[in-house]
């Protein structure tokens, strides 16, 4: 299956196909590439990609959010210079959201911007971060506060690579699909409430990508509707920053963030049941005063107010402006 993303300045395909990684070179269409992956990606997937580009360099970063920093960013750029990459070459990211964010930012920055292909290997990256052009690194404890919008040239989604994913990584990625359903697609959310959601995994991926595709096309640079995809993220990012890099995964923090902000009692119970099925955490043990400070440092904060995404019924997200008192009340202060 192929979807086409149409933005103001670019159109690019999303290939959704089991076994697509094995023909990545054919889909990418050029051998002038620089490969970026991390040491958490199983060797079989890295080797499959490298075999298709035997003359290409592959830069492997340490797994985890800790690699999204200026030091690693500089290391990758230095390697790209050593390989004499030109503006006609392409960066290919093979990995999860961290690899995609970092590789995309490197592609956006090198020579003022070169080609970029994203091959997500995690559920989270497949259903969300691999498309849309958001690239970034973290800085001074704040997630994604230095970056650029840089749309990929192509995205290759191969559900077969999920076979090597741990249950925890699978579930944290599905938290983003739950978010998509709650903000835009009630039927997608309902897939998590039926029998075995794994029976619907390909449909979950496709429906999530269609949501993201549509939102990006209507609001590429997050001036309006795209903000809805931050549902659960404002408090979620604060939980991530509070606990550092080792306690909770991104999707787990998004799950807790969604539970923090949902006010409708009936929906909150439905969400609770889905998150429990996915073995995701529901609440965060933390210093609530510090969480309030972190929320107000979020990139969505604006001189005393913070944009919070709210949902009262599946498929219909909207935004609210919360002042300091509302931020404190939201977390129970």
C-alpha cells in the first residue's frame, strides 16, 4: 500500500508493506546514501539495509533518548563530512523515534538541507514520528526544543520488523495510536476495545498513518489542528524530564499524560481500560510542583498559559488554554 503526503512544498510517499525493508534500495532509488541507526535495532535489520548499500557508511548511535543531544548531533555531522556527502546525497534513518528525530535534524542542517528517508523499526515511529517532518534534539533537560521541520523524501513502513520488538516497546508505541484514535478516529480507538487488538495491528498502523497524513497536509507546521496530536504530551514530556531517561518510555509518559488531562469520567474509564490492556502506566509518582514547573517550560507554553489538548469523546480533540492555576489543578494541586 502507498499513501501520498502532500504538503505546501513537497509530496512524498509512505510505503506500507510487509517485507519492504528487504527492498529498501529499490524503493529509495539511489545508492548515494548515509545510513544512521542505533545499537538497539536488531543486527538482522541493520545488516539487511547495509547489504543493499554495501558502499555506504552506517553511523550507529547508542540506543535511547540520551543520544538526542548536541554531542551526538556533532558526531554524526562530522562523520557525514568525513564521507564527503554532498547536497545530492540522502540520509537514511533506520530505527525508532530517537533515530528519526536525530537523523532528520542532521539532514535538515547539513549543507542547509539534504535528502532524508525514514525507515521506522518501532511501533511508535511507525504510527507517528516517522512522518510529518518534525526533527529535533533535546537541550538542557527540555525535550525537542532545538530542531527543524524537515519533511522526508520517503517513508518505508515494514510491519515485519515489529517481530523483534519487545512487548514493552510495542505497547508504548501503541499509546500513540490510542492518541490518534481519541483525537481523530473513533473507529481506531474502538479497535483497542475489541477482542485481541493484535489481530488488527496492520489496520491500526494504517489508520494511524492516515490520521497523521491528513493532519500534516492540513497543518504542516503545527499552527492549528496538528497541535491536537500533542494530546497527552504536555504532562507526558514533563514526566519524562522529571524521571530522566531510564524510568519511563515516551509512550508510557504519553499514556499517563492522557490520563492526567481527560476530564470526562466515562471516557476516562474507557481510556483506563485500554491502557490497562496495553500494560501501560496510569499515573506518575512525582513532585507535583516540579511537574508544574516543567509543564510551563514546555515549547507549547506562551507567556503564562499552556496549550492543553482535551478530548471528551473519541474522534474529537480540541485545545484549551490553561493558566498556572489550571495546570496545578490538572495534576491535583
